[in-house]
């Protein structure tokens, strides 16, 4: 099961579209929630059994 503690983690996209990323030594599938291109910094916005939902880091609200 995915852990909500991954929310807020950032990484750089290596290719556009949905894919796979290694965080803390574990492979996770992710899906883009915003339009993003290779080289963009993204942040994990949601975690579900299907994978991570990521969006552009500059669009993530800070509380």
C-alpha cells in the first residue's frame, strides 16, 4: 500500500507522461495531474493504490 508520507516529495521528470520513479529505493508508478515536460520539477500531490499523482511543483500550494 502506498504511504501518504510520500506527499510533498519532489523529483525531476525524466520523460513526459506517466511513468515510474524510484523514491527511497522503491519503484512507484506515477501519473501527471498537470501538463509537464521533461526536466520539470514535480511534487507528489496524492498517493493511492494505483500510484502517485504528481503536479508541477510551482503549482503546489504552500500552507
